[in-house]
């Protein structure tokens, strides 16, 4: 499973970072970006879905390889 943050949609609420700092990080403005090339480590699929569901801008999505 991989996730992708659409940096154009991200408004810097940082909810994803507060819920899953092991999957995303934020820049100095609070805008999120995925870690590890977006690859979700085993056992963290539920956490990935949580940040997708909690993004108010719908800026995070699952991408197919």
C-alpha cells in the first residue's frame, strides 16, 4: 500500500501528522508530505486509512502501483 499527499490541496492543518507521524511529516508551513516514498509499512494500513479519512481537504489518497 502506498499513500500520496497532494501538496496543492494540503492546507497545513497537520491532522495527518498528529495521527500518523510515522507515515507523514510536515514542512515549516505545516504542509504534509509522505515519508518513505509513500510506502506504508506492514501493520500501518489502518493508520493510513485514518489519516485519509481525517484530512479535511481530501489531500491524501491511496495510490496503486
